[in-house]
C-alpha cells in the first residue's frame, strides 16, 4: 500500500514538473505578458486538477481507500487542516501570523485543491465520486460520500441515470440500501435520459433481491415512467416470473 501511495506521489510530481515546463514554453512562444501568463496558468491548473481527479477516481475503482480518504474533502479532513493551519499561523505570543483555513479556501482554491478533493468534484467526462463508487462497488467510500454531503441526485455521465438507478443497473445491493436510508424519495424518482424508475432497472436485471429492497422502501409497481409504462408492465412483457410475483404480492398487500 505504501509503495502504491509513493508511486502516486511521484506521478503527481512528474505531472506538476511537466506542466511547469509546458508553461515556460508557452510563455517563450507567445511573449511575456500578464494575459499570456494568466492563460498559461489557467490551462496548467485545469490540466493538473483533471489529472488529480483521474488518479483519485482510479483509486476509488481499485478500492485504494486509504488514499481516497486522505484526499477527500470530508468534514474530518477539513477540520484537521483547519487545526494545522491555525497552529502554523500562530507565533509564540498566540497571535495569527498567516491566513486561516477559511481564507485559504476563499482566496486560493488552487492551493486547497492540491490537498483535498470535493465530494461532488466532476471531471471533464462528467464522472463524480459518488457515481464512480457505486459503479465500482466501493461501498465503504460511498458511505463516506453520503455522510459528507455528496449529491444523491447526481446523474451517470453516460446513461443519465440517477444514483439509485445506477446502483440497480450495476446490481449493487448494498449501495441501494445506503442510498435509500439516506433519502427514501429516490425510490420512486424518474431517471434522466430514459425516464425510468429504479424498480424498472432492477426488473430488467432480474434482481429479485434489489426489487425486494425497493418495495420495502415504498417503490410503486404501478407508477408510470416518462413513456407511460410501469414496472409491472416490464416484468410481464419480459417474462420475469419471480419479479412478477413479487410485484403482484406487493400490489395486493397495499390494496388491503
């Protein structure tokens, strides 16, 4: 694990050095001016942040959770940084000699990005930490993200599915429970591109266990999607026998 972290750090240093060299070349080519320097610096920052997100998301996918937790902007990590900044900023008389953590965030977002990654950070392809965690089955990190304010209505950048629909699509049963415990309203939410309900994603995958979880949290088998279809229609049309029985039993139970 230590070796992996060391490799990550070396790689990040290499990227930083490469970007500085690139910046110097741009300045020499275009002439030194404040506007040119600003453009070069902006490009360098964007490229560096994108590389950091790629490394971070890769760590989530590979379940290198120690690395992820050390770089994620959790309330605990922000508190630690705040405490460290205050200690370093004080002189022997207890007076502040430098900026507080809040000032660093407000005035130097580039500096803070080097240390911590926001729970809702998005890369250029549209991926966010919560979608990557659900997709890769990294439920330890998913819990941390949910506890620290990750957007539960984030969309998958490719399918346009919301978080719960994504969990159903990838048959991540634990993620389904985690998300519904955090917000039960997700259970009957319509997805982005296809307008489906979570129950339809679970039905199409023939995952009876996830269907049971969704029904437990109040999923409605007769609720229509954006195209007028229902989960019961889908289960019947595609011959999902076990799912059909679960849905029928639920409908009968709720009619009593």
